[in-house]
C-alpha cells in the first residue's frame, strides 16, 4: 500500500497541547495524530484511543472512590483529635 504524507498547520497553542498529550502517552506528535485519524476513520486495529479512554475512566472512578474514603477517614481523625 502506498502511503502519502499529510502536512497541515496548527496554531501554536493547539500544537503545544498535542505535544503534551503525545508526551504523556509516550509517543510523538506525528504518531499521535496518525492514531487519532485512524481511530476517527474506524481504521484503528486495536481501538487504542477508545480503550485508553475507557481505562482512564475506570481509574478515575477508582480514584474518586478512594478519595471519598480518605475524606471520611480524615473527618474521623479530626473528630478524635478535637475531643482530646
């Protein structure tokens, strides 16, 4: 299959956001853009972006639950400390 190079311009702010996202995912801007385009077109073989989003949503849910527990523990500790 013949591959074609695609070139386009972005405002600096958008490019910086893309670069940061790529860095967080341990990839390069071109690789990230390619994977996003493939995902959008339904061509991504492994559904990488969608599965990553689901994974992050699950982790967020777990962290939210844990934060709730920590807040309850702190409230109990504050009550015990204030009684003394």
